[in-house]
């Protein structure tokens, strides 16, 4: 998979993509990630990519030209262009799975007060990572790249993600490791029994219990 990220602040991604599983996925060539500063595409003599909003109001609005030209330069028949915006569909695990089937993603990170509305016309979908406002689309882009990349074949073992929280509209069951007792808190006996059927039942019931307590809205789905 190839992912192009359009951003005014490419240095924000340096630590995220140079550590842990994402770095390994890049090294193994499971994913190619390119950071593209769309300021490089501006035709403004002062190197601007934003301007004041028509009708007045606070802040600056990203202009069409540099983003349009950048997308045109990168886009192929296999590309899906995604705008990261609070107006988008709220991101879910099933969306991450669906996006793993794409060959090329182009993620557009906003900044400042927002986008010129006409930029939406060159996007295939709009995504929000939640009902809150960030200073820009860089952190949402990191979240998408991480959640998608870990699902690509060969990045991590299938067993590691097949029972993730949200995969079956249930939150994950509790997990434990050594020591068996820590500060008076014991590992549940069933996990030490070696009875795989009982362990499976315990984990399912715990997932159900935790989901009822923490996220009952998931059970409605």
C-alpha cells in the first residue's frame, strides 16, 4: 500500500513513523508513506497557501490551488482521496479494515480555520476521528495510518488483531501476565486451568460484561 500525506508540517510525523511497528512495516515494504508539503505547490508569489474568508470571520482558510495541484500530481486510477475534517464520517474499526484493500491513499491534513469548500469536490470521502477539534489534520492522519498499517498482511500476526476491541462490537477481554499474584490481586483461576473451552467462554463473557458497563451503545449494533 502507498499512502501520501498532504501536510504543511511534515516534521510532526518524524517520530511516529520511525519507531515500533510502523517503522518495521516501512522497512519490510508493506507500506510506503510519503509526506508531501503542499506549500511546495503554491503559485502565490509570497508562498502563501491560505487567505482571509469571504464574508469575514476569524482565522485563515486554506486555498484551492496548491491542494488541487498537489492531488492532481499524485492521483492515479488506484487512488482514494480522504479529507480529514470534523464534518467527516466518524472513524471506526470496520473503516480501517475496508481501507486496507485500497492500493493508494491520499490523506489531506487541514490547518488554520479550515478548507475552501471547493476542496471537498476532489475528495472521495471525509473522515473525522471524533467529536472534538484539533489544531490540524496531522494527528488524525497518524491515527489512520497506524490503524490501517497494523492490519496489512505480514505487519503483525493475524492472531494479534483478529479479536481486537470493536472487531465484533465488543470491547476486548482483560489480559494478565506473570506474576500470578501482585499486591494481593490474583490472575483468574480459569486462565490457569488449561481448559481452552472454559477460557474462551470466560473471555467472551468478560468482553460482554465490560461492553455493557463501558460502551452499551456498541451492543445496539
